[in-house]
C-alpha cells in the first residue's frame, strides 16, 4: 500500500448514518481489526457497531466515502457532564484495503475540527491496543502518550498493551 499525505481523490466525508453500522460491523469481524477493540465475539461486535453508530443522532460521528462507498468511520464519545465536555475520546477505523492512503488522516483532522466547532472539544484522546503502528500514526499527528498499561487485554494466546494518547485541538 502507498503512504499519502493527501487523501484519495474521490474521497468525501459526511455525518454518519445508521446504515453505516453494516460496514462497521463487517470491519470489526476481521480478527486483525477486532483485536484492537474490547469486543470479543460476533454478538458483542454487532452490539458495539449499533451503539457506536447510534451516536450519529448526536452528529458526533463522520463516515469517509470513496466513490460513494463507506471506507472509514470516526466517532467522538462525547462527555455528558458539563465539567468534562471539553474533552472526548474517539474511535477511528478505516477498512483494511484502504489504509495508508490518507483516509485516516483526513477523517481524524475533520473529526477533531468537527468536535471543536460543534461541541467545544478542546482535548481529544484515544486508546490504542496492541498496535505500535497506530500509536505512531497518532504521534505523527501531534498526539502525546499519557499512559501505557502493560498486559491490558487478552487476545487468544496473547495479552496486549494499551496506550493512551491525547492532543489539544
């Protein structure tokens, strides 16, 4: 795959719709992808995809489309307590065959801008499980590690680490 700074031409971003649960569910069924999330079996994956996409009602999720087909999703988990509303955790997922093409970067940039403009998010944070490439993706985009938890989650015969990163937007 190629590494681009600019996203693919033909890439569009829009607010997430309920129908985006279908590709999200499909992506999460991939064992390589699922290991980065605490969901474990197909039922948990289906429930997580539905819950995450339900955040579209808050307009806190964006979907990346390439030639009209969903290829990625970014979700802000907004705080509902006034004193914490300035921060939000987020999830970012790009379909495996579309990674390293600038889609994740474009989605992250727009998600953070949307969060700041729409909801007043000043601090974005993310948890990365067992994937140093993803940690490096965030570091290159100005995120700073603030916590690392060794042996956080069991994944079949492995126990994976969790890295927490944050960025002021």
